């Protein structure tokens, strides 16, 4: 079994990753990416670009992909590494309801730590710390998830991942149910966290706020990769890939 | 750093319709489950009309006096009575022995007696469920089921069903609204049935897709098949006392019938 080496912790290396859905539709085609420890890498692209599938491959949640996916030296293609790999990588799902299935918020956040074998006291402490970190009100800890607002669900879902103390966090459309203020605050929170992050989003302004580097995917292929501002400022490239240059990068003429 | 991801306008510090806790809610859910099982079993097997009537009367009074929302309890019992009306019409047709004739149909007293027994059993069981259920949130029933040794897979199934039921209901409502917005007016004609069938069908497909996503979310958080929970309340002496007294009372009519009356 491979071990996470301290210098590797938080690194993500993907090379030549290909995956087809049952039925033969190509979801990813020879995608190669790399994220250094602590880096925030944005994944942008139109619908069906393969962003969510890429996350499932990183965690080994789909079978039959080709190529190499390594997180902190652990391979997603090696069954014996999967347990450790899933401890190192946290995935915040696009629909928070998919993730929050426990009867109460605090039980849900503690679900991961308890699965890691932590004693109940430690799991509770980690959960409370994670919920405080995302600013979740303590009076709602015992609330059933279906009685939370969209923003509260999102916070609880992120806390559930933070409580597992992963070295890499994958976020799939993290702003889909947030209002503008919530979105700004989420950007601030993510920027303050030390973990390596891969953020897949259509919200280009949000990616601009949080990520120094982006990879543009389209039709399952990586089109380009580079500094966020440089890639997003390329109007022709954005148009070609059914995206739009973010409003904040458009030079406004005054007078 | 604490982040505010918006939604303060949606914060509900109190549950809608929150009431003072009921006395029965203080009893450990596992003890209530055991007690309810004993009484339901008694109501199900009892054939003595007198005992059955007593059980129904006592439990109806208990549910009204100590259960949640007496008005709601009464309306549920009314709904049950309505649902059982066909039994009152059909069972007497298939009885035997003495009877009477009405509009050319033969009705038997034994059939009427079976319908009455069905009504009494169902009402008693409903009252028992409402009384034992109290206002306890469903997560505590999970603890209760675990404590009395229900199989893990059953407890997990119970947890997931209860968690996603409101969500499925919400999705169903949204689909119905969307269908109505596009001119679907329901009804019981062929078009109506076809419309309902496609709505139910799409609901099933969505549920299947959601279950796949939930499974992935479970795996992503290192779920290995063993469902751990953070806190389980301990059993107290009062809980055990409640269970022993309740089960003894449930056993008393059976003991009377089999040991004393013969």
C-alpha cells in the first residue's frame, strides 16, 4: 500500500485520464492536470465538459477509467489505496441534499469523522469546530437538513468535509445556491483555508476571486490551462468554448 | 475564520409549530417502541369483543389526553373510519349464520361483527402509534430501533427513507406545479391517468439518480457499511419502569383469557 509522503500531501497529479459512460459516450479524453499543495485550481467549461466526472474519478467513485490519478502519492486506480485516498480528499457535491442525509446537521458533519474511527468526543469537537469555521449558527446544530435554507445546507456540506481534515478539497458548483453575499463570503472562506482545492464552477467571477490558475475543459478534453486572469481575458477562447469573459475583466470606458 | 454564506433571512431559530414537549417524549424511544409493539400485537391477536372495545376506548382517550394535537388525532381517526367504510359494506356480505336482507342483498351479523372488530383494531392501533410517537423527531426513532436490536440494514433504510421523504414530496409537488402550469388539469380520464403515470415515472427515475448520488456521497466520506451515530441517549430506570408496566398491562388480558378464563 502506498503512503502519503509529507512533501506529497495535498498534491494532485492527473495524467492521460479518459473515461466513457456506459453506452460509450466519452466523458473525459486524455486529461492531464496538476495541482501543487495548497494551490486553488479552477475548472471551467460549459455543461457536459466533464468537470463533475473528473471529481468522481479523482475519488475513485467511478470504475473503468484509464490513465493515472494520484493524490499525495495515493493512486485512485489502486483499490488498496482508495480508503486512504478518500480520507485525503473531500468532495463537496453540487446538490447539498445528496450529501446531507443524516437526521441532524451535527450528526451529518460528524458522519465522516466517525467513519474515520474517531472517538465520539473527538468527532463532536471536530464537527463543532468545522461548523464554527463556516459560520453555521450553533442553535441550528440539531435541525434536520431538509429544514435548512440553501445557504445553510451549503455551509453544513462544507463543514462535513472540513471535519474530515482532508488535504485536498474538491468543490462542484459551490455557489449554485448562494446569494451574492454568501458567494463573496464563501470565496473569502475558501481563500483562507490551507488545503489544495479544485473548484469546478460556471460562476467565473467566483473562480476569479478564489483561484490563481484555471483549466478550461470542453467536451471531455482539456483545452488550455493557465493563470486565471489570462485565460479568462481571452475573449475569443471563452466564446469558442461557450463561456463569457467575466464582467470584472471587461475594460469599461468612462466619459 | 467564520464565513456567512448568506441566508440569514431564512434562519429559523425555532421549528414551525414548536410546542411544549409532551410527557411521553421523555421516555426513551426504544422503550416506547417495545411498549407500542406489545400493545399492537395484543390488538392484532385479540378476538374478544369486550377486551377489544376496552383497549380501543382506553387508547383513544390516552392519545387524546397525552398525545400530540387532539384535533389532529380526531381527524386522523375520522379519516381511518372513512377508509374502512367499504369493509362495513363488503364483509357482512361474506359472513355466515343469522342476518337480514336489504335491497335484495343478504347481510350477516357475523360479517358486521368482523367489520366492527377491524374498525376497533385499526382505531386502537392508530391511537397507540400516535400516543407512543408523541412529538419525537424521527432521528430519535433511529436510536430507538438500534437500541432494541433492529438489523442495521433496516435502521439505515429507515433513516434514508425518512430523510428523503420530504425531499421527494417536494420534488413531486414541483413536478405537479410544472405540469399544471403547462395545462395539465389532472382528472380521472385516460389523459389524466397518463399524466399522473408520467409524473410518478419521472419521480422514480429522479429517486434512482438521487440514490446513486447519495451512495457516492457516502463512499466519499469513507462510509464502510457501519452506520455510526454521535449521540445515543442512555436508558434510565424510569424508562425501564415504563416498559415493564406497559408490557405487563398488555399481557394482562391475554393472561386472563388463557390462564384464568380458560
